[in-house]
C-alpha cells in the first residue's frame, strides 16, 4: 500500500482492515541532562521494559464520522473533534495528516496504553508521540522513515515541555543508545559490554518544563557559574562515551557520580533523590545519579548484573516507590 495515491489508499481503508499497532520504548538519560539544552552533549538509552502501545482500528461501518480516542492511563475517552487544538494527541494526528497532505483521518478508534509513568523522566510523552506517529502513518498506508517520525515527535514534545532538547524523541525513535548534541546528526553508540541499570522512582512527580525553566532563570542570574557546570557535564559525557566504547564500567560509574554532583549544584536534585543515589552507591553500584529533568522523578544506578536485585531491594527500603531493572545489550543488539 505504500506506493498508492491518497484517494486509492483511503478508499481501501474504507473497506475495513485489521487493527494497526505500533509501540515505542521509554528512555533514560545516562548523562548530560540540562546541559544538553545549552548545546552540550548527552547520552540517552532506550528502556525496553517500559513501552507505549498505540492501536488504530478502522470503523468503516460507523454511523458517524467521529474518530474516538481512548487513553485509559490518563482517563481520556473523547471524540477527536472535542480535543482542544493544542492537545498533544490531536497535534500528533494533525501533523501526520499535514505531512501527507491529507485533510482528515478515516473514521477509526485510536487506543493508547502506556506502562510509562508521566513526569518520571522516562520519556512518557515522547514514547506516546512516537508510537502514535508510527501507528498513524502505517494506518494511512505510508509508514514513515525514522527521521520523519523523529521530526514530528519533536514538534509534539514542544507542547509538553516548552523548549525540549529533542533527546527524548530521538532515542525513543531510534531505539538505540545515542550520543546527542542539539542541532547535530544523531550518533549511535555501540557499548562494548552490556549495561545493567536499576531505575528507581522517587515518587515525586517532576515537570520537565518547570525544571528547564528554573535552570534557565538561574543561568540568566549566575551565568558564569552555570556555564562552568554545563562545560563540566559536557566533559563528563565525552568521558562516558569513550568508556562505553571500551567497556570500562568503573569509569562510567565515577563519571555518573560526578554528573549527579553537578546536577545538585544546578539545583535540580532533591533530598529524596540524593538519598536514593547514596543508597545505591553504598550497596555496590558503580555509580548513580538522577536521570531526567530532576526535582523528583527517577534516579539510575549502573550495577553488576548479579547485584541488581539486591540493590533494587535496598532502594525500595530507602523509599523508592518503584524500581525497574533494565539491560542494554552490547553493540546495541
């Protein structure tokens, strides 16, 4: 169907077709958050244990022209036309239609389900956007290339986060470890050895938009201090990239610890995150830091595979409301 003209594939859709399903993973920032907004590098990893699934079912026999949106995670059940113009789900649909030069979506039901917590720094909004964009383009018979999916998802991220760096939508689109500098081509990283991470949820909901705005205000007031912090984080990110490529987990852990110290100086950590980070280190992690925009959300610990369960248990005891053990294979496989 990919080579059909608009009118042809729309008429085929009208005859009924099986449901189209697409999914997208979550993500963690390994290092570089906040500094990445100011042109410094960051490294992000996909989290395959968590995902968003979008299923689109054609409704050719519907008695109305209404497209139905169902997103039980956020308690949403609505007709498409009832969503406000800047609703991210509506924007995702509008952008995909605009990309293809189509003025409306064939009547369908769009169901979105995510195992990603909102506001946890795990990329829930970008995961939803990528899953939706992929499902919509497949439903329209024209699956998009990675670059186009990423571009559209970034436009949707602006609604969620104001001035996002673009790293979330990029790592989630490509589903690989990435080295990211805003405005530069994406560079995939192929770790020499597998990485085992324990992700712990502080239970405090963070806001990326607020955290980014707070850092921007602090940077405006104390520019030299924050420029130095961003430079330091950028240097640490470059060190981690080299260590990933050589498989030096100890060096990565040390750099993660230093990255957390810089994030504390930026004012984006909190007592709960600091407690969890210290707890992971105390119980054998190579290193640990907050991950994402901070002010709550999650922390990550790089651990030996055999220590993952015990460190996860210790983090629960220290107050984590949830933990996830995830692994990134060597060489991205």
